[in-house]
């Protein structure tokens, strides 16, 4: 049973947008993923607007081609390496299993 309340309509629209567009996030989006999406969107906008590239080239004293190259390199990992959550979780699980084995 689905209710026809405005809230359910908003939720359905949000879910549709999140499924359609990569950068809109979801409840499990980490801070690093969110920041990476924002940076990539900004860099894509800079690359799409030639006047922004000219502005950056004047500000940095480099050619437009060099600025494009640098921005494209930043697209790979704009916020650096992702945090190592899985290794931390694995270590904690190992510690718990060792402590439970020692208690037996």
C-alpha cells in the first residue's frame, strides 16, 4: 500500500533523481565521495567554459593547454586517496576474533 501524501511523492522524486544522476548521492554516500563529486563537477564546468580557462591561465601564468592538462589530471583523484575504511574494519574484526578466541 502506498500513500498519496506529498511526502511520498517527494521521496519518489528524490529516489528517481538519485538513480538517474551519479553525483546526487544516496544515504550511504561518504564525505569523500560527496567532495569528489563536487570537485569533478567543478572541474568539468571549468573545462567546458573557455573563458574560465583563460582566467586561470592568466592567474597562474601558464598556457591554456597546460591548465587543461592539469585540470584533467586532477579529475582522477581530486580529493586525494580515499580513506582506508575497509582495512580499519578488517583489523577491528581480527582483534575481536582474537580476543574472543583468547577468552575461550
